[in-house]
C-alpha cells in the first residue's frame, strides 16, 4: 500500500528529474572526460538492475568525485528498489543524503522502505524515523526546483502522510504506543481511505487498553472496501479477530453490526462512542439486582427459602423449620407474597409464579380447603400467605395450604340471593 502511495508521489516528476532526464542536460554539471560520458551512456542503456549496479560501481570507482555522484547514488538506490532489497535501498539513499541532505527522493525512499524491512532492524527503524522527521519538519524546504508549485501542493500532503505512517509504524514496533497512536490518527484525519493504518491504530489502542476505540478501528479495517482498503483475505482475518475481541470485551455479539455500520462511514470513532464491557455490565446487573431486592423484601425472603430448600439437607430444613408455619411471618415488614397466576386447573388449586426467574411453570401451588367460586386467568395478580405442606426441588415448587382470608386477588364471592317478601293476598 505504501509503495503504491510513493509511486503516486513520485509520479509528479521527481523520478524523471534524476533518472529519465539526461544527466548531461544539467548545465551546472559536467563529465570529467569521454570515459565518464561513455560510462553514463552505458548505465542509462542498461535495463537489468544487477548489471546496472555493476556499471554504477565501476563509475564510482573510476570517478569518485564526479559532478553526478548524487544522481549516481540515487540510481543505485533505485536499482535496489527494483530488486526488492529494501535494506540496501535505504543504505544507498543514506549515501545520497550524505551528499545532499535535502534530496527529497532519498528521504521518501528511506521512509517507504523502512516499513518493508522484514524483520525490522534498529538501523532500518532509526533511518526511517530520521527521514520521516526530516520530511515533516522541513517539507517546504525540500521542494525540488524543477517541480511546479501546483504539483508540489498536491504532493506535499501525500509526503506528510507517508512520513506519519512510517513514524507511527516504527513507534508501534518500539512499543511507544501513545506516539504511534498520534501519528496514525493524523494519517486517518488527512486521508480516511487507509484500511491498513486503521488496523494498526486498532492494534496500538488495544495495547493501551483503549478497547472501545480499538474495536472501532478493527471494525473499520474489516468493513471498509473502498480505495485503500485491505485485501479481501486480510479483511476477513480482521473481521474474525473483531468478532472474537468484541465478544470477549462485551460478552456477546449485541451491537457489533451497529459498530460495523458506523465504522464503514468514518475512519475515526466519535468521541461519545460507548461499548459496555463485561465487567461494567456485570456490575450494572449486580447493582440492579441489589436495588430490586431492596425494593422487594418479599422476593428476598422467597429466594432465601428456595435456595435453602434446594440445597443439600433441604428436606430436613423443611420439616424442622418450614412445614406448617405461616409464611411470610405476620409480624414482619410484609404480610403476603406477591405473584401472578400461572394456571387454575381446579377450583381448589392455583399455581402461582412468585419469582419470575423460576420459569413459566410457577414456583408455588396454593391449595384451598373449599372450592373457589369463579375463575382466575393466567397473569392475574395475587398475594398470599400460607402454611407450606410439601415441595419439589426440580422443577421447584412449594405447596401451601391457604385460607381465603390470607389471599388477596381472588374472585369476589357471589352475593347471597335476595329474599323477597311473599305477595300479600287481596
């Protein structure tokens, strides 16, 4: 990707200024003699980079102080570039800079190639960092004389982006993640169309435990498909990592599609982007549970009783402390359990759900001595106190003997028939 960008930058004519244009056309410089002229012609005509390197070395040995030693060193760097030897291209470009510290082509080559040395070395990263800083701090002073102002105004932001990208990548290798983040952000602010930088930014954000913006950048790398996007196979790998990382952070896939949609339209996350972590969600659930129990002391007692009965030794606990006792205790802060009717299969039994967490089958059964007049529909609210008679652990259900006076929400008892006085005889 960076190589394509550099080629675009150099496409404005910088390469032609040093190679395509005949060296002898530069008025201030002259060959020493016919021998140097012949060597120059041989170099220009040779298309094999390896053979051209040999000719350039011969030229350097015979004419070390040539007026064209800067251009000659630049051609060496270009040959190593063609041969896919980034470390050698960097060294040759450093030779160019030793002659002319403001050689733009050499600086751009070093910045471009530093990121291609694999594995990176301290020397390659040092050279890349120095060249990147030179490009960023002295950009306008590096403008070649033969480049038009309009072309330069087009090339300059591209050069700065290349420098920031390489600087961010080097800082990432050095584990200086905050500095790397700053450079990558500048790149994406200036040019959002860069899937690789988005992925790198996600990496350094994650390393700093900035998980939410990091997830956004991984999503950006995975879903962005326009100019500058990662290859499809790399995007698929990024998406697989994103799914795993998102679920690990959030606890589920909920919200991931919305994050992807957001990242498809922006290179950087909004400042107010929020994704709750598993820890935050758990803490919220715990607080909500505590608030719920505080507001529902009847549920608290119900759960304490249920957990004790379902535990080992529950049967003994039931016989010793629960059976036939009126619960909830009438001297406590509440007098009845609240629940919802699950079913009423016969007029003497009502299945009730006191705690919804126990499922739709109901967790209590109210047994009346006398039949109830009328019908209660599922979902009807009811409150009761009663004397437990038996229980089952799975599914959990506590059976109560109840009296009508201790139950609220039953159908009203039918009114007694009205007795009418007999008609008077005439």
